[in-house]
């Protein structure tokens, strides 16, 4: 963390482009804001946008603006966020999720700083804005697979800062947790609970796959849902207690190394919550996706896996993901909006009489 602070100070002293790497929820946007606040641009705007949350057409309009009549509901000219960040800082989060077309548009903007609004045939002007980008993806791997432009990577990767995950800075866990307890106690006008030593040990030993964002959510959940003066282990979320219960306590223990939710990818956890525990897509997947803890790639993986089990039927997928029959159009609209709708034809092939996986059979019997 001392090294990270030094890198933030170095980046703040110049106007070079910055690429911030780190797992989801580790605090990449916090680093970007600290760079801006310590820079000569601190008096100007810091404008942030999540590139993974918007489809191409809307993302381009948000970034560079549009002209009147360029598309439906475009009743007036609108300046983009890049224009609003003139003389300030433009922060592009989840840059690794950009489509190939938007990568080409961004590459030109980083070279010229020219604003070309959607629906206009001329340049609207140039801006003096600093560009800071962030991603939780391994961009060299994305380049090798053809999902990310190599020239754009070299353009953005001038100053590179890596934010370590929370599990690698366990000394920060308790101070951060106590800070969020105090903050949310004030927000919700509740008594601030104290942390029992046994519960503190569980928090420190937990792997925190969602990093600081997950820690923050756990603190708020406890403040809102448990009106207790002391936080004991039984009040902590089940995944934290389960991880401790299935992890050997000593190096020489012969207990089996059972995989726990803390070590598994988020997509595996939400898949089991829907297919085994009967939870709805709208309660376990949708909020994580909107909070950027699940990416478009993760969502496509879930849809692909579900269609494999339903043989390409989206209506059966509604049942598999425990949504109501009336959610069919809403679900498809959500997938189309975020470019995660998959063609059903490849999944319509016969399964050759193979039995459905055990988790799906169990889910069906539970229903």
C-alpha cells in the first residue's frame, strides 16, 4: 500500500494516461479519484463512466454527445461526458469490456482529442482532458484472443498501476470494516455495533473475492439487518462462516481441502444459488451485474450454460433461473440491451439421451 500511494503521487504529478489494473471491487475508481484530486486538474471535473454497463450506441452518445434528430428521442443537441471533462479527468471503467468498434472510436479520440458527436458530419471541437482507464481483465490475454486492440493497449498503458486485492492486504480489513460500520450506522441512524474477537478473526481469514465492495456491503447488511450491540460469528454472512468451517486450521491437518464459495468464481456461486437454492435471476445476478461485480462475459457464460440445459429454450431458461412467466420479455430486453443475447440454434441439437446434470435434477425435484 505504501508503494501504491507512491505510484498515485507519481501519476498525479504528470498528465500522462493511466491504466489501473485490479480485481473487481478492489478500489480502482478510488485510485483514479485520488490521482485527480492530487493533480493540477483538481479544480476541474472528474467524470466517470462504466463502459460495460452501456451498449455501443448509448456509450458513444454518452461519451461524445449527439445532435438533434440523430436517433429517436434525440430532441436537442447534447454534449458528451468527454466535453464535460474538458481540462479535467475522464475515467473509463471496465475498458476491457468495450466492443471492437468502440475501441476504434476511443483510439482515435486518444490520439486527436476531437469530439465527433453522434449524428454529426463534422468535428464539434477538441478537449484538453486527461484519460484514466481501469479494468479487471488481463489485457494481454484479451489481445491474444482478439478481443482487445493491441494499439489501444499501448496507447493507454503509459502509467500502469495495480491495485492489490483485499486478501493481500489483510491489515486493512478490520480498519475498513470498522469505518464502514460507523458510516452506515450514521446513514441508517442505528447504533454502531462492536466487533467480537472471534468474528474479527473470521473476517481477516476470509478471502474476500468481492474485495472492498463486498466488505462494504457486509458491513451495511449487518447494520441494517441486525440490531445487536456486538457482532458475533453467527451474525456474519453464511459464506464467511462456511469458508472458515471448511478450511483446515493447521498446516498438518488431514481434513479435506473442500472448495468454498470464497475461492470460486462469482459465476459459479450465482449459478448454484439459482439452480440449487431456487433464487431468482433478478435477486442474485442482476444486482451483481449492475454493480459491475459480474461482467458481460460472465453473464454470457451463465446464459450459454443455461441454454445448454434447456436445449436452446429461453422460456425454459426463465424457469431454470426462477423467474416468473411474465418476466420473459423483460429478460430478453435486458439481454439485448447489454449485448448478451445468444442465438438458440446451436443449443437445439439432441443431447443423445444424456441425463441432465445432477444439480439440475435436484433443482427440478425441489420444484
